[in-house]
């Protein structure tokens, strides 16, 4: 039978395969009932098409799993990450800081011992959780008859252990048999010579600095969403003796569920003392679940590029993001890009989940982490994110003949659309606000919406001290409009400005606002009839850089919880650079609904 060039090799669904087989059979004379659905030959074609389809599907899935970008199965993704020497982040135990006050029954007692693993119980909603100490603590400081501790950090989760016997003639995989393990809690003990020698192994994260005597172990991802402990081979890392016993102890975590717990009670007596008072210093935080597939796919290639070394700005971002699940987003840039330039420094800005700003304790933790990975000549400087908000004024016109929704319904849906756009396209470093995308999203909110007219302003939130002369520098880090005519000391209220503010009280005069005059001067004005009249010049604005400098500004009172400075950007597309995070929040939305009949 001659080859048939009409066979469609790219059509892999069942019907197309069977049709292709029928087309192929048109070139022969022996069989005539291939196109009759009730014939035996048609049944055979069904079997062939089914087999071909099944093999095509299987091979397509195999092809997908061969590459990190297209893999769908977690074991496949983790296997590729393993090749890149990337350890996917495990569950992370929530931690809290407490202080203990223990009054002994015997006042002659000289100290109190708090053993490792001492439990403290807490509840949130309908769930209870156990937090534990991670080391032995001895209290010797007595205040008014009670032993008082320093700050103690306790971690959520109970401790488990796995035990293995080493047999090099039948090698084992030293698995950690719980998916909820917090890898940072691992401790490994090797018992040799029938238990007469106990050797504590410490975890290593690289091969540098270790020889055949180094008592270290390594952690690698395994199948079934588990982790495995690996020992040295006698060249890099000490190789345990044959027939030794390996004891792996670890803590299992409930991830983010205990976050927010703040009331703790001891689960039992401490050093046989019952009079225990627990004071919470900081509530539970930083609990997180294991890293998801999208995060592994994103972080693994970048972590491989960094090789546990912070050299470039991207390295700082990737290392912090991969190792600390509480980080929402992070950015870093060299000191040469700062204003003014600061060579030999790298600026790092971190935005934590559900926390504004970076607590000092977290800053110190991140610095310690980076110190051993960064160049000696490079000093990381942590700075807070610079939050810039967008004020959205939008007039929405919708056809009431196309919908049964009332104006308030339309307003609610439009607000939801804008906030959803902000959560998906903004609220992170290095994001750009695209005006056309927002306008398109608003129009697509409901089929009855005919058009929208939307204006955007930059907003800075300030909380100034009252009745105190202030020198403020507000950097919008975007060029501001210069299409503002020069404004006299008295001009109509309706005139537009590049800079304005919310009302405040100045020098006993209420309803004052800040505005620019179109020529780079910033002043305080008050309303007189239908005009604004200048009170005093208060600073300058650089329209090209977006920097506003205010001098000796004394605010006696302002409305609301924050004082706002508004700026009109030169471009409707607004880019967040360096440590700027753009966002839109509901208080800055002014939505006007107009009904139209068509």
C-alpha cells in the first residue's frame, strides 16, 4: 500500500485520528467497508484511533513533565528544582514572643529550668495550637519573689522523629515522613558504636568550607512532597559508620493558621511550679504553608543564578523572596541609582504581608542572612517602601435600557473592578499603571456601560505633627504636568493645579489648601468668595522630578486620619521605580454615575 500524503499528523483528537485513518484507506482496493460505522473494520479503526489518541496524550504529558516551565505534577516540578540545587520552601511554624514570671513555692530556690519542648496552648477561632520552646532556658533573675525571664521565642507545632539504621550494603533514603515539616527545625543525631558515641550533625546549605571530618547533613526534596536527609560522602562531609542509628527530629507546623494568636497559657507545670504568668510580647506571626508550584517555577532558576551569593540586585531580591515566606514583594537597587549616589551600598526595600513598614527585628534578621552571602565591600541598607496611591475620579455613563441595575449597583461593580485591577496589576514594586487598561476594565464591567471619563492623580498620605513647623520633602518620583498657566495671588477656585491638598487649618484660618502657582512656587491659599487667595509662599515644586519641598509648614488641624498631597502626573501611564509601590484604595475613588437612554 503506497504512503498517503493526506494523512494529518498534527490532528490528535479521536475523531480526527479516525478520519485520517479512513482517508488513508481510500488509497486501497481490498477493504470497502471502512467508512460503514457498523462494520468490523470500523470497530478496528476505533481501537486503532483510541490507542493512537491514548499514546499521543501520554507522550504529550511526558513531554510537558520534562521541562520546568510546562510541568504540572508537583513531583516533576520538584525534581527539576532539585537539578537546579533549589530546595522548595517547607511549611514554616508561626512564632511568638512571650515573657514568663514564675513564683516558686520554695522561695529559697535559686533557679528555674524551662526544658526544651515546654508547651504553651493558644486558641484562635475554634482551633487550638501548641507552641513550644526550642532550647533549655534557665531563669535566675528574681523580681519581687518571682523568676522573670527575658523575651522567649516560642514556635508552633509538635515535635516528631524518624529513626533509621545505616546499612551501606542496602542503602536507605532517610525520608522525613511528614509533609508539614518545618525544615528549619531539623536536628540530626547519629549514634555509633552501639550507642556509645553520639554525634550531633548540623545542616549545611552549600559545599563550601567542609572536609571529610565535617559533621554536616544536607536536605533535598524527595518524592511524594517529602524531604530527605543526605550525609556527606567522606570527601565533603563526614560519612557515618555502617550500622549506626540515625535519629531525625523535626517540628510539624500548621502553616499560617496560628498567625494572630496572642493569648498563651502553659500546658503544665514548669520545673514543678504551677504559679506561672505568661505575658505576650508579640503575637504569633510568620507561619506559612509550603511553597506552591508557581513560586517554585519562578524562584528555582533565579536561585540557581544567584548560587546562594548576593552579588547583583536581583540576587538580593531572589534570596530574600525564596527564604522568607512572609515577604510579599522585595526590590533592590544599587547606590549609584540613589539620589544623591551612594557607592558601595545596595538599597533593599521589603513589603511584608499584612504589615506596613519593616520591623527592626525583621531588618536585623534579613541583614544577618545576607551578611554571609554578600560582598564584603557591599553594605545592604534597608529602606521602607514608598507608598504612592492613585486618586481615581471617574464619570460612568450607562444605558438604563440595557440593564436592570440601579446606579448604586453600577458604582459598586465599578469600584470592585478598579480595586481588582489594583490588586492584580499594582501593589508591588516595579509595576506600571496603564491608564488604557484601567479604562478598558471599567468599560467591561457591565455591558450597559457606554463610556467613562477618568482622571488620575498621585496621592501621598501624611500624618504631620500639629502646631509644629515642619520641613517636608515629598517625592512623587514621576514628572508632573506643566500644562498649568501662571496663577495670580488671587484666582478662581476652579483653576487647576499640578499640586494641591486636602483642607487644613493654618494660623487660625480654616479650609486652607496647598497649591502651586504654575511657575514652581507652592503656597497656602484660602477661599474668599469664588476665588482662592494666597496667604503665604510655603515651598517649591520641581515639575520634572516630582519633588515637592515644603518649608515651615505649621498645620493646626486637618480633616480625617491623614493629610493628603495630590499631584497631577505628566503622563497617564505611571511607573513605580526603586522602592515605590503604587496602589489604589477605596477612599481615593470618586465614582459618578450618569444614566442615559438609548
